[in-house]
């Protein structure tokens, strides 16, 4: 009498193939699932709305523009030095500031401040901006992007999670804080 529990070679390879396919499916599903759930599991609710300190008010003399660096609040372990982001801080008077993104509004090249001429200059395509960040000449169609700022407990802080752009979110943030100019 033949034993019904014996497994044929074809049956064995079918079961091994299904097992292997299951292992591969789980191996692919884990990173995909982690990616899809990362915003929930990381606990970064509104991380882009965090206020980041640039330093004490005394670090920025009245009437001068200085380069400052802040650490982006949306940090990943693989970001390295890219999380240290520069910006230009102009203290107008008292607690009145302008904080400009270092990127040109044309193609994003880093602008430099020249105190002798009172201009921000872009080395890539010759864009120039006045000390208040408005467009002076060149290919950029608008002025420098500004971060919303506030002065709290003697520290200049900015909302630094997103690069300021003329989009609706930047406009809403500036309206809520009451600081900075509206982007056109």
C-alpha cells in the first residue's frame, strides 16, 4: 500500500519556491513599510515649523549684515555637514532684523555680501541684490528669500525647516508671525 504522505520532487520544489518567494516578499515589504510609516514613527510632527536659534542679538551689530549658520531641524543620520545651513542676518535697528536665505532666487547659487557696495552678489549669473534683499539687477526676477524671524529671550530665532519660497506656506507663516515681508 503506497504512503500518501510521501512528497514528490515536484511538490518539494514547489513548496521550497513558495517559501523562498515568501522570504523575498517580507524582505522587500519591511523597508517599504518603514518608509511609508516613517512620518508617524519618527515623531516629527510639524518639524519644519520649529524655531532655530541663530545666536544672541548682541552678535549682530546694528546696520550690519553677518553670516550665521543654523542646524536644520529635519536631520537624518546620513545628512552629514549639509544640515549646517548658512544664512545672512541683517540687523536694521533694535529688534528689527531681516534673515535671508543664502541662495540666489534665480538658480540657487550662494550669494555673497559685499559691505563696500552694500550689495549681495551671485557669482553664477551676475545677480545683484540691495542690502534689504530686493533685486538690483541680473537674471533673478525677485529679491532674496527671507526666513520668518522672532527675537525671544535675547536670541534671534528663525523658522528654518523649509527653504523660504514665494509659495503659499511661506506666505502663511509670515502672516502668522507678523514678521518679515510678504513674498511676491
